[in-house]
């Protein structure tokens, strides 16, 4: 075993026993209601719904994937050359 590998193993073990605290000191004034109403959140929520729908057949799934691409395009994100069909 190389010294670096041993070092990483010991370091990982040490870190695994530490408390983790995440803070965002410059994140202030976030209005959760505004976020939930934002067009981006609604678009992501629609996309998630398409992906999680296990009841779809393959053709239906294809149509939902098409809806995902169209949703992105509605937000100004190009589907690229693969969506020129």
C-alpha cells in the first residue's frame, strides 16, 4: 500500500467521525414562496413528474421526454441538433 493511500484511508476515517455543519453566510433574504412560484422551479417539477411516471409505455415515455425538451426550450435552453427531427 502506498503512503498516499494509507494517508487517505486514515483521513477518511477521521472525517467520518466529525460533525458536519453547512452554512451559507451570504445567503440572505431568500423568499421560499418566490422560489416555489418561479418558472424554473415549476419547470423542474414538471420534468421530475415526467421522469417518475412508471405507468408510461415506451411511446408515452418518448412523448414525455419530448415534453422535457420542449420545457427546456420554453425557458430558452436549446435542445441542440438532436432535437431537429
